[in-house]
C-alpha cells in the first residue's frame, strides 16, 4: 500500500487521505435510500426492487468504508459511517419499513 512507501509526515500522504475522506463522504451524500412505507412498496411496481437495491448499495458502501479503518482516523470513519450513512440513510429506511431495529433476523434478510 502507498502508506508503506511514504513518510507518515508527508504532505502528499495527508492530501491523499484527505481526498479519500472527501470522496467517501461524497459517495454517502450521493446515495439515496427511499423512505417509502410498505404500502407504497406493495402498490408501485418495481419500488421494492429499487429500495432493496439502494439499501444493498448502502450496505456495500458501509463495508467498503470500514475497510479504511486502519488507514483513516477513527473519528473520520465514525462520522462517515455512523452519522452520515447509518443514521442518515439506512436506519430511516428501516424505520419507514416498520422493521424492528433489534430484530436480527430481519437485518440478516436485508443484508444477505
């Protein structure tokens, strides 16, 4: 990895990691998981597939962001994953679906 080849105090490395954090934040901001309730999803053709696709995309993005945990600062990763992605996109969708946030089986069905 590039970190092995550059000094930790390198300005270029700091700029690169700053840009990575900005790009991850932009990816989260560009993501839009619909907040449609179960009645809309049952009524509108294709709405369920779109919601499932977007929620799956957010889960994959969450996994990819977490891969940076050993490289980016902890507070940066926490802000992007917990505040912006989970609280801002994923949990509101799950709540709008009427799912119990503590139901492990429902979460397993969503992410697998």
